[in-house]
């Protein structure tokens, strides 16, 4: 079955202005703690599968889902895939370096790459940035990729986007000190076509 042209996904790349804090750097070296109903561990493959009301913490990172697959490579980097129960969304939250800000997001599945310092929210993806307890930025799409090291968000639309018509949606608030320090500069926003209909299915 062919999708209509209105379902063609768009890709939105958002690079926040220079000086904005990145993800909490110390998280990379913190141990990963996980609670779940069951665990299957393979020492040879250095992999673990946690199932049932899984809660994962790693420094300021908090992840929740129905299942979490974790593996560690020979260099010690950790990788995780979080899967939600049917009809629900997996959850991710992390503090940003040096400021009272948090990034949190949801998706039917979440992929965490400790080596690349990257998080992917897949299908019905949502990403929000909080300053203290106040939500300032929000993005929704079919696939959201958050690069911790560069603080770049990539948002793809598609059939599984929560936004109307399969398009991406973003609300970006101005920096609170922008008017006092210098004239406000909008984030770099670039729209581009994507040849696939479902975004990145990984």
C-alpha cells in the first residue's frame, strides 16, 4: 500500500546557539544501575536483558520501559535499547551540564549509544527541554535523534509522528538572557526532504 504525498516525512535539524550547555559530562563514567522484574545475563557476550517495569539510572540519566537490552563493548562503552509496553512509551531524562536544565523524551523505543553519546527516540517520538520545572522547548516527530556531544537535535516526520499529518512540530522558546546580553539570534533551522516514508527504522 502506497502512502500519500502528505505523509512524506520532513527532517528538521536544530542546532542551539553557541554557549548552550551540553548533557551532563560526568554521566559517561557513572555506573549503570537497573531495577526490573527479571534479568537474563550473558557474560560471554557482555549483554543483559531486563524485563518488567524496568528503571535504569546512570548518573543524572533516568530511563524507564518494559524491556531494556544492554551490552558493553571491549572498550567499556555501554549501549541500550529500551522498549515500551504495547500502547505506551519508553522514557528518558538527563540533566544538562552546568545549568538547571533537563532534557526528557519518549518513544515506543529508545536507543542509547554510550560511545557516540547519542540518544534516539523511535516512533511517536517526543522531546522536551526544561529550565527548572518550566518546559521551554518541545519537539515531536516519528524519529528524534539527540546528539549529547554537540547538542544537535534531528527530528523526522512520518506516519508514526504524533503531529498532525505526519509532519514534525517544534516549539522553541528564546533564551531568558538573550535581550540583556545581545540581540536575539534564532537557532539554525533547516528543513529538508527525506526520501523514506518511515524515517530511520533501526
